[in-house]
C-alpha cells in the first residue's frame, strides 16, 4: 500500500468534481449535483489523516459513497411507473450493448434464442408535471436493434429510434425527472456485454463471456461469472463485488475503482494470477502486488484509489 497522500487529495478532488455536476445527467441533476457535491462531500481531510491509514481510507470511502447514494436516491425518485417489454430473436448477434443515464441494469440468462428486455420507467410524484408525465409515458417505447454482431436495447420516443426518451422529454417539456430500470434476459449465444450506466446499480448473473462494464455512480455486482477474453469492470464512485466461477485460457480481468471497495470471491479450484494495488485502503485475503492462486493462470488485476480490496478463496 502506498503511503503517499497526494493521490488521496487528487481522488477526493476528483470525487467532489464528479459529484458537483461535471457529469451531465438528465432533469434536475445538474443543479442538485452541485448542491450535493458542495454540502455532502466536505471532508475534514486533516482529521482523517490523523487516524490509522486503513481507518482514514474507510472514512474517506464511506463519506463519498454515502454522498453518491444520496445523489442517486435524489435523482432516482421512484413513484409512478410504466412497464414496457420487448423480445427478439438474436440470430448471429452476440454483443449486448446498453448505455443508460439513470436507473438500474440487471442481465441474466434466458433459454432459447430470444433476448427479452423488461423496462420500468419511474417518475417522481411532482404534480406540477402530471400532464407532461402522462404524455412521456404515452410516447415511450423500448426496442431491440440488431446491427451485425451488436444487440442494442434502448428506450426512446415512439417511431424514432434515434431520439432517446430523456432528450425528447427535455426538449419538449423541459422536464426529464425519471429513471429507467432494465431487466434483461439473454440467450447463451450472447458472449459479450458492453454496459455503461451513469447513475444506478449494475448486476450481471451467471453469464459467460467478455465483460466491459462502466458505472459512474453506483455499485457493480457480478455473480457466477465465467470470463472469456479481455474483460474490464470500472466504477468511478461505488463498490464492485465479483463472484468468479472460472477464467478461461487466455482470458484476463481488469477491475478498477476510484472511490469504492472491491471484493472478489474465487471458486476454490480456480487457477489465476492476482495483481492487487490500493493507494489508500486495506487489502485482505491476498498479498499487495502479484501473487498466484492454485499455481497461477489468467490474470485478475484489482486496483482501487480509495477503498479496501478483499479476496475470498
């Protein structure tokens, strides 16, 4: 563990900038992010650094993660909802692609050769926009587009695949205070997952393939995973939880958080090599730096700027 406080300062500044609204989000986020960033992430760094290094890391991590949770709760205000569903044969397409500004994303296996996308659009209960909210619900549509090997799931205005629902609502009503939750079932032939979520949790269960997951604010939870290919999982502010069943030959996994802990549970028979680095945070269950599990194998790289790293084997 590096005992160098410059990265701590940099990470805290980075998180404050992030939470202060540098990442554009729909609706009321722009104004409220600034307030949350200013009011909720004022850290007494000097006091924190007087603590044990591990306690300081936990203190900084928890403060920023708590602020991120308040941010996401503030944006994802759940009240009135509308559910939409669509299913489609994927044919030879194998890459699932989702880019969601606000909401949760869950992906799990399906039987057969269809992808099934269930969405829930959540609106706040602000009566000032009741008519606008109803028109948004009436014009909402979820679609699955196939383009070569790519499968894209999106929620957009009816009869216009290129106009996402947030942009349309903001342009038409100057109102886009809603979130969209995705629950997606994919056939076994899908073997790559390209998922970006701005605010909200990402969950993937019992899937095999190559993962490229990015969460700006929110936890990432991956269970029962078999990694094949060069995978990456990143979170700016939020914890990452991994349950790794297998790493195929020539595969690799790179996991990184700026603010947030990383926990990895490894199958007892898994052969892999570990590379672990935490600039400020406790490492448990494995050595800092490089080590081998069951004689070594595909590389799992875990790195956190502020946050603990835990290996369970």
